[in-house]
């Protein structure tokens, strides 16, 4: 008989697995758990980080299109999602400038998401030299 299916007979006629066989099964299950569990432990954080990267790329592309169309940066991130041309934008020095409505081809995004890491608003720079830059406000992610 094979060892995995071997069943012993006790003196009273009952059948059962040996202690060694039960221990082998427990050890195998523990090894499998040790391999699989670490892969799932950080999955929530990794998905938030992937969403953050995606949102930042979306914002940066939308800001770039806004700036290409109008010649100026949006005053706020909300200006990317409005359905009519905003009256003013920002030049590279952070000074407000009038936007010509005919140059605006928005909305550039459907809505303004919040930071998936900390559920706060994104940081949008409106002062020189960082006008038009968007970043996360979450600790450890501000340079993404």
C-alpha cells in the first residue's frame, strides 16, 4: 500500500491515520500558507498605489492638453472638469490671464478624483516655478 492512503487497524477494529501522516499534512499546509499569504498582505496598498499613479498620469495629461489648447495652466484642478471655458488661467509665473473661450476644448477630465492613498485632495501648484504641477499629499508619495 502507498503511505498516503495507508490506514492502520487498531486492536479494536477502528481505522485511522497515523500521527506522522497527520503531521505531514499539517506541515504541507503550513508551507503552502507561508508561500501564499505574503502575496496577499500588501495587495490593498499596491492597488492604491496603482490608482494613484493612474490618477496622476490622468491629471498631468489633462493639464498638458489644457495648457496646449489655451496657452495657460488651469487655476484649479476643478477647471479641468468644467463644461464651459473658465474665464482665467495661469501663466508660468502664476499670474492670472484671460482665456479665450474658442481655444478651450474641454472638459479634459470627467471628474476630479481624490487621492486614493489618503482620500484627500491632490496638491496643485499655482506659484512659480511649479505652476501646473500636481502631486499626492500623502506622506511618502509627494514626489511621484
